[in-house]
């Protein structure tokens, strides 16, 4: 089989795809940079910012799992009578700054045009050449942004975060440098709609250090008809065509790109407490899911709901998003506590093991056995549930039954989650798994809170010993969540108790660790993931605490320099699950029951970003950083059910490697750390609770 391909403006020759030579590159102008195209297929290989040519905005051949199957602009169609993919064109024409490619998938002809200039304009025309109507239920285009994390230094200097919003006609992608500086490559839909996105190549080969291949969907109805509020079917009459168009361009920062998207609406908030209003400024008609009250006002509408949950919002006929109306923190804690007490305790187990807090399948209410899986143990991240409950007891929201249960849990933790040197174990059933320093700050926090509540000296002593042992084991050289915050808090409690020497040693350890990391720059050590938001947030908290202890201006500058790294993980999508939430894409596999990879929005560790923003030194903290922190904390209320159930992972894409997603994993597991963090921030005076 042969295809026709135009090599220059005039000459068309036949090319055997099997005998293609190594692809040559051609260039199209893209503002101050270039789009490098494969001369054999016309597909973009890379978008080059000439002010930072080392930055790779697209995956390339140096990534072993990236292949021509996922070339930019390739795609697939699923229809009632056929399905297929397009990749290599049967015709290719190059005319100056314009490249045209033609493909055929069954009776559908796909014509793609790329036009260089200040903006790169891409148009995809899908034409029905049959004599009958085609009903399309799957239509998608590959966009392989280089959202991967080989390590901190590589990520910060060479990679991008891809912030995706698929709200129909209101759809865009922002490829933002991971260091938060330099040009953002923005993709904005100008014709047609994108109603969802999916992810491919998320499996045991890519593990946790790569987001996979991003795919933009006109519709993913064939695989997941209910995703993102519903996926449409396209009826394409004989001879008719559907057109999808977008433009790509460089923008000085994320704010300038968002201004260029010409948003059809502006939300006063993406989440609010039940009964409170959200205002929408828009010229479009506002329609909402059942349960939402919509009051039309000049210039837009005001909406509210009385029941905790996410609600779809439609803007005219071509755009949509979601907002969240959530319980107060007190009500959420009460509901979660009732659920935990009823369903998540290991009451059937012997002795102290009966006080353990376990993951639970929220469909059946059956607790999850460890099964040799470290993220299903009765320790590690499940410690966050105990911390959440302890905060609720301290605030007077929970009664004696929970307080007594926490006494039992404290005994369980002493016996089964710590060895005789106060080093942490993964869980009572995982003695073979060894020491996990990640757990030390969480266990120290629980026993410090228990000390503050019951005033028992042995609880403070244990909290201090846990941290001292962690320092002996090298925690100062590992960026662990919560270490510096709890170390400073335990030091304060020790000083009050008269142990000024031990208090000073803890404070000195925090300062020493912070100065060590300030000197390392972008060359951060990996941990359980090579580079992630949950490495950068602890780094910033460490610097913040050391600066508070010393007043060292060099540490203030280190905070200022690294803050953009953290903020770059989250995008400004006008969607309750997405806005400001750090990208994270592995917890559905590690912590969930379905073992599904893919973007998790929101993930509770995104609350770490909120914590950093609220704890910033006064020189850096602003009303804008406070507002973003509030948005993040409220967004995570989406992970709790009105009945007190919860999910450890809402996997956001419509499908992952072809398997339906955009759903909540049924396992309630580790998500309560969000409530624990929020209450701790309030207890420390950084914020108030809604």
C-alpha cells in the first residue's frame, strides 16, 4: 500500500510507508519560537521557545515509552459502524508557512491544516464521505505534552506542567514550565468543542514519574458516556463536516494566557459552604444541575445549594463547568467521625489491634485487608484519620466515645506502629517493610495533640523521642511532610516542660536542614516519587520555619525563589476539582481499590500548598495567596460524601488507557489528612474554618 505525499510546493510523489527514511524536520513560525514538524507526516515534533531552547514542551524520542503512535495531531474516531485511528497522512502538502495533511478513517476524511505565524493555528476537519449519517461517539486528538518528572533538576529546567480545561467551547491547555518561570505555551480552542480529556500510557511501565500521554476529546462517549457531566454523540450527515480548531502561542505567564482565552464567565468562587452564594458574571444563560438555586441578576447569576456536593453548571449552549457546595468543617468532621467509628475500626481483631483504623470499601462497608500492600496497612497514611479525629475531639465537636477510641488507637500505635527505638513501621502486618521515616512526623503530631488534650507527660515524651530517633535515622536529609512544623511545635512544648536542651536541639536540626537545602538549589533528592508537589511543599515549610527561627534574609530569598516551583503544580482552571489543585496522578493505583493510574483531582496533599501559602512570611503573604489557599482547602471537600463516606482518589480523565475513569475510587483510605491539615492551620492561627 502506498500513500501520496507532497515534498515541496509543486511535486507530489508516492511513498511506501515501510521504506520511509528517518524523518526530516521542517519549521513553522510560532511567535518568537518555532514549531518543528516531521517532514514525513507534518506532525509537530517539538515546540521551541527560543528564549529557553532547552525546555521540552512535547515528549520526544528520548522518552522510551513515547512513540509515533502518540504523535501530536494523531487521533481516533469511534462511530456506530466503524472505528479507527489516523496517524500517517495519505497526502501531505507544504506551502510556505502552511502544512496540510489528509487522512482517511473508514468513510471519514480528516483534513488537518497547520498555519504558522504569531500563533500556530491548527484546524481539523472531519468530513463524512458516505451517503448516510454517521453517529460519532469517540473523537480525540493526541497532544503529548512533556509532563514528566525524571528528577527535580531535570523537571525544573526542562519540563512542563500541562493544565487542562475541557469545558466545551471554553477549553484550553496551558503548558507551564515547572519552575514557574518563562513562557507558557497556551492552546485555546477557537472552533468546535472539547468535552473531556483522557490519558494513555499510564501503567506499570510509566509508574509515578510520568503523567502519560494527554488526549483531548471532542467526545469520549463510547468509553464513558457520563464523564464530565455527559459526553455528546455527534451526528454527521452525508457530506457534512465537523471542525475542531485551536491556536497555540507563547505567553509571558499563566495570567496573560488566561486573559487571552476570553473566558465566557467569571466565578466569584468555585466552592462555597452550603447555603452561601456563588456569583457568576457572564452574558450567557446560566443553567445548573438539580438542587442548585439559580437567581438571574444583571450581568450574570447567583447560585447556591443546600446539600453537600458537586454541581454541573452550563453556560449557554456551548460551555460548562462544576462548582462545589460543601459542609462546614465541623459538620464534615462529625460525619466522618461517625462513619469511621461505625465502619473503619478493626473491632474483630485481637487485643490492641482492634483499635486500628482501616481502609474501607464504601460500597459494601467492608474493611480492606492489608493483603501485603503497603498503602492498605493500618499505619502510615491512615495516621491522618486519627489526627483528624483528635482535632475534632480537642475542638469539642466529638464526644467521649471518640476520645476513648483514640486512647485505644494510641495504645495500638505505641505497640504496633513504633519499634522499641521509636522508629516507625508501615503497619502492624508489615514488620518486613522496614522503617518509613515519612511516618515519623505524623505519629509525633498525633502524640503532641494527645498531650495537649490530656496533659500526659508520656505523650510529649514519645512525640519528642519519635522526632529525635528520626533525626538519628537521617530525616533531616529527606523532605518529609510535616517534619519542620511538628519539630518546632514539639520544641515549644518541651521548652514549656523545662527541657530547653532538647528543644534547642530540635530547632537547630530544622535550621541546619533548611540551610542544607537552600544550598542545593534545584537539585532536590527524590523520595517515593522522583519529583512532586509533596517534595516542594515540605521544602518550603522547612525554609519558612527556619526563617521564623532565625530571621535569616538568605532563607527568605530561598523561599521567594522556590515558591513559583510549588505554584506551577496547580493551574487556574475554572472548575471546582481543578482550580489551584496540584497535579498528581498515581494515588488511584497505590491507595485505591481499583488500582487505576491517572490524574487525581483533587488529591488531599494539594492542601500542603495551601499550608505553605498561609504560613508564608509577611513579606510574601498577600490577599491573593490567602485566596488561593482557601480555594484549595475548600476544593478538597469534594472527597467527602454527605453520608460521611470518602474517597481516596477521584481519577479525573474520562478514560485511562481506554478504561473508563472520571469516578471516585470506592476506598476510603487516607484522604482525612486534608481535614487534619486545615484544622492544624486554624489552631496555629493562620486561618479560620468555614
